[in-house]
C-alpha cells in the first residue's frame, strides 16, 4: 500500500520573544494571571519584515533539509493559515517561489487552529493516489496582526510562528510507517464563540479576533477527546500504545483536561504552549518539530496529532513515525 511517511520536520519563530512581564507593562494583566489561567510564559511576535510567508518558508527549508532532499523534489505544497500575506494569491505560492520550485501544486487551507490537520489529510489523500510524490505541509501564522491589543483576555494568548513537515508517498507493509488515520469535523453553528470581526466580503477590513474563552474551553476538551478516540479506532491503535500526543497548544489546562479524559500519562504529551503560546495552525507542527529535534519522537513511534479551532473545526491524525 502507499502511505504518506513523515521524512522531515522544521519550524521557525520570529526573532522577538515577548514575556508576560513585557505584556503586563502594556495591558492590565500580570505574569501570575496569565500563567495560572493558560500556562503561557512567552510568545514570539513578528517584526515588520517577518510575515506568514517568510516564517513558512524558513520552516519549509528546515523540513526539506531534515528530509535530505532538494526543494525541487517537492511537487505539492499545502499551507494552512488564517493570516495569509495577501487575500490572494495563496501564501503557498509565495513559499513555492521563495524555495525556487518552478512548478508544483500549491494552495492554502483555511481551518484556523485545525488548519494543519486539514492540510495533512488533504496532502495524504493526494499522495496516496500516486499523482504526487512529495508534499510540504505547513502551518504558519502571524496572529499578532489580528489581535486587539487592548483586550487582555485574548492578546495574551497568541503568538506567531510556523511549522512544516515533508510527507512522501511510499509503498509500505501493513505495519510500516506513515499516516495510519485521520479524522476531521466542523460545526459552523459555533461561529460566534471564536471568530474575527472582519473580512473582504463583509467589512472590507482584516478585523480583530474575538473569543468567548469559557465556552471554547468546554467544547475543546469534549471534541478533542472524542476525535482522538475516533482516529485511534480507525487506525486500530489502543490508547496504551500511543507514544506521543502532539496537541494544539492553546491552553495548558485544555491539554491537561484532555489527557485526563483519555487516561493518557502527562509525560506523553508534548507541551510548548509555555514558550510559544497559541500559534493557531502553526502550533501542532511547531510542537512536533520540537519533539523530533530534542530526541523524544523517534522513528517507529505512534504519534497522535490533534487540534480544534474557530468554526468550530477539529481533527486528529495517527502516525507511525
């Protein structure tokens, strides 16, 4: 069978790192308040010359290098983002040009914090057909551009960054490496719980992020636990056999509550929310790259990715790494 195998990971963060103390000098908050409620201590904020596209390109280059291939070996780019460089064209095409790839399929996926999981399933489906051989799947965001910096309930939660993986379609045995299962969901009835109050066809402006945090928290714990159970069932993998969970890094309390609901050991959950905050579509690939590069995630490990975002959208993927 053909499976999509992860052959390389990469990530990129803006140069500027902002502490809770620095934020507390600008808005009515404190380090203690933020840490207690979210677990966040730092986030990276893009500078004037840093964009979703530049961060995505840097992460992609590192993933390509880790895969041991040339950029021109890539024939598919799927980029997940809610903060593209322009309304159009797709930021994926800017990454393509920056990498020097003269011709490949390149497009964006918009599913907010779940975007990377959506992009993974799209790329996996295209690779398994055999039409494409190698894909760059990227999650990249500059959420600092759409934050209301006077709203302390939201501006402290988010940061900027990018993460990327190289997926290669390979013929493998039943117990071989690759993506074993993916499961996605969406429910548009919950738009008003997490959204941006602008857009080209409504206000003609970019808008600012708005969120009802308590309601989002409740839905996140329930939905993430359920979709992880679904994806493990599809893959035929028991929860006890999972080596690592790489969750969307939204809030440390959501991570803890979801792990408890599934009976997962806390030490199997890769956590980066304390240093990166919520980077939306970038958070899962960013955390995965951290786990790979520090030696925790090894070839052959069973890894579960999961995320939920505005829409609501949510999803999970099970990978034999």
